[in-house]
C-alpha cells in the first residue's frame, strides 16, 4: 500500500520544467530589468528618478488600458484593429458633449455625461464587431478592419478633422494632477497644489502619485481578476484554446465572443476619456499609434496570437517595456526613428520566444 501511495504521489506531481522553459516564461521581466539598468547608467539621474518613473507610468496609462481590452480579444483567438480609432471617436464624442454644458456646472456632472455618451458609442462599435465575428463568421481581422475605417471616419466627421478643445474649467488639473505634493519647507499637501511659490520653490516640489496612474491600476486589477477568477475569463481562455471543444462543453461561444469585443470597446472608451482629461481635447487620431502598440504589448507580455494564453499582468509588463524603451531612447538622445525599430525587434523576439517555449513544452 505504501508503495502504491508513493507511486501515486510521484505521478501526481507536475513535471519539472527545464531551465530554458523557465527562462522563456520570465524573459520579459528580465528584459525589463536589463533596460532599467542600462538606461540608469546611460541616462543618469534624468532617467533613474521618481519624477521620470512616474512620467513613464502616467504616459503609458492610455496604452495599458486599451491593451487590456486587446488582451481579452487575443486570448480568445481574435484581434481588434479598431480599438485605437474607437478610442479617438470616443474622445471626440465626449469632448463635444462636455462642451454643451453651461459654465458653472459641476465638473463631475460634465465628465460623467461625456463618459456616458462616449461609452454608448463605443458599445455600439464593439457590438457590431462581436456580431460580425460571432454570428456572421467574418474573420476578426476583416471585421475590425472595417470598424477601423468606420470609427475613423465618424471621428473626423464630428471633429471636422481638428482637435476638439474641452472647455471645462479644471479638467486639465484632474488629468495631470497628483494625489500629493511635497515641499521640504512646507511638508505634504494632498489633493491640491501649492500656490504662490517662487521659481526656486516650484522646482523643489515633488509630485507623488498621478491620478491617471490610479485609474490604470484600478482598471488593471479589476480586469485581471475578471480574467483569472470569473467564469467569463475561463470561457475566454477556452474559446481561444479550442473553439469546437468549448462548444461541446456547453460554453455559449457566440455570446461570450460578442461580450469580449464589447469589453475591448469599453477599454478603448476609457482610454479616450483619460485622453480627454489629460490633454484637454478630443482628437479622432488620438489612438492612431495604439493600433499596433496594443498588439505589441500583449504579445511581448506572453500572449499567443493563436489564442488560449496570456494574462493582463503580462500585458502590463509588455506596455511597460515599450514605455521604458521609448523613454530611455529619448533621454539618451537616440534618433526617434530608432524607437520604431527597437519595438519591432522586441516584438519579433517575443514571438520567437513564444514559439520556442511551445516546442520545449511539447
């Protein structure tokens, strides 16, 4: 009996992973650490500082939020090429709605109204994407490419091809504000800014925790829990892993797929709203560069373009790698065109590592 029990225990243990498999699973973390170390030496204090790290995180907030939605789509075996232009369309729609309110209206009312209308517009786009893919069996690439053009055209038509300024007093302070400020001679101040400072004092002020960073972290945690702990998240992985098996298991594949594309549109809408308050305008092309950067962040973070694998935390690491890489190259005064080349190289390396990891697992 003891022999049988010990044999059963040995059989139930998970197989040991080789060094290369472990390395393949954590390569993004190691590469991120290498980037930080390298730019800390080459960029000096300009890079390795609290102000710069907060700047990196604040600047990547929009990319991260929109990439979270892309994560769900790619895990399910699809792709959303329209997310960046849905973001731009929402930013324009929200800006127009916010400008309708009379001066003196509470800012919270204005922002919520703009968010509500922008969210409805995004849900409409996401619903169309989902119906085309799930009900009409249009390939995700084609369906979302069509919505890419529609959202782009609507955004430019509404804005007239120009950015729409958001004429709401204090909205820029909300989008670029910090939870706290610190001045050595005055201490800490929370949820407001020091006023009446001299130039030397203004330079000594330390800003702590941008508001947009809080929005990004809350979104990240919620969507991570949904993907990793909920039945919807489990169904998303199942559909990407094997659609036919998911159907046989009784998973509502069509309904779940529609909801996945609406989640992606919701994240694009949130990114558009963050853009509004951060840059105090709405621009149809605000998410133009996000179209491929979101896919890059997801792939670098360990997701497979064939579906069935990926995590929200991995996507965050992928977005952080892109942000650190771009920031470090700017600080070290490297030609801006090298940013595109470097990100492209990292994407190719990420895909090669993913393929090698799958071969090792087999």
